C-alpha cells in the first residue's frame, strides 16, 4: 500500500479518486450506526480505537511531537466523529447529514484567511447549488427532530471544516498522524461509556466493520489526498456521501428514492462535476 500511495503523491487526479473512494466508504456508515445498539459515545470511541490500530500499521511509529495544528486537528477530529455519531442517535439521519455537510460554507469563509487559498465566485455558486440540491434530496425526510441532535449535527459540520483546514495546513508534513491522534483521543473519551452496557454480537460486528471500512481506511486515503487538493475540494467532493446512502437502502431494502431526491442528487453531482471540468480546462489553458 505504501508503494501505491507513493505513486499517487504527485497526481492530483488520483487524489480526487481517493476522495471519491472515501465518500463511498463513509456513506456505508449511516445505516450501520443506526443499527448498532450501544451508547453513541461508546460507538464513536470503539470504532476510532479500531481505526487507530489500522492507521498504526501504516504509520509504524507516529511522532509524539505536537504543534498547535496537530493538536487542533486531533481535537477537531474527536469533536466531529463523536458529535456526528451522537447526532444520528438524537435526530433524523437526513437532518444530521445535511447539517454536517454545511462544512464547505465554513471552509470557504476561512480558507482565504487561514490557508491563503482563494475562493472564486464559481466556488460560491457551486456551494449554494450543492446545499440547495441536498435540501431537495432530503425533502420529506428531514424533520425538526431533537434540538440536541440538530445542535450536535451543526457542531459536527463545524468540526469537519476545521479538520479540513488544519490538515490542509499540514500538507507538507504527515496529516495522517493528526488523524491517528484524533482517533486515539476519541477512543480515550469513549472508554468510560463502553462499560455502561455490553453490545450484542451483531453490534460488535457492525462496530468492527465501521471501524475498518467506514472510518480507518477512508481517513487514510483522505489524509493523503488532502495534500494535493484544495481545502474546498476536500469538502465538496466527499459531499456525494449522502447521495449514496439511499442507494445502499435501495439495494438492501428495495426502497426507491422519490423524484425530489433524483432532482437534488442530479444538482449536487452535476455541480461538483461541472466545477471539476471547468477547473481542469482552466488549468490546461494556464499550463
């Protein structure tokens, strides 16, 4: 795997593919989290523990030296994964995902100041098209839900934005180390909650699955990809995650999305693809 990653370091297109794979793997978590019968913080902590073991295989000897960006990334990561799991337990999954993916707005607001990455007019248009498309996509599924759940979902979106900004700030170092320590911190926070009850066998299998395939592996890919794409791209491309969730529901349960979902999904996908095509053509003209 290290050999493959080494070959991808200078390839922006393949880094984009990494983000697409990440989105696919992240999208597997929605139904899984709902089906695991355990405390939300315990779920977050246990899956992060499993993910950290996977990352340790890649890192071998993670550095114990911390600066403000590395420490900030770890704290933002723990905040994000815990609040997102808890939000899915306290409010509708559609609402939690929609509020979580307001992250591109926060990234766009802070990128120019924090990263010196300019946000073009086209980017703002795409951001609002994507948010609008997601609202259409979840028409009929969103609910007021629990106020606590909605607040946690918003917090997860803010946390995700800060993860992106802080990891992008470490693009010349090793962002995976920050993600690793974020998982370690999450596991430590979740440890006391793991003793409140014992999950059944099916839940244990679910936790193992999301720890490896829905958190560990995708964040390994994400940490490498973010070195070669802008912060905004690192939040916009994975936004196809919520569009994929109904696909898994359809394949597993045969539930077909409604017409508004198809329209919203089309707007989201065409906006992201259109932006990518325009930027690629622009880069070719400059080159």
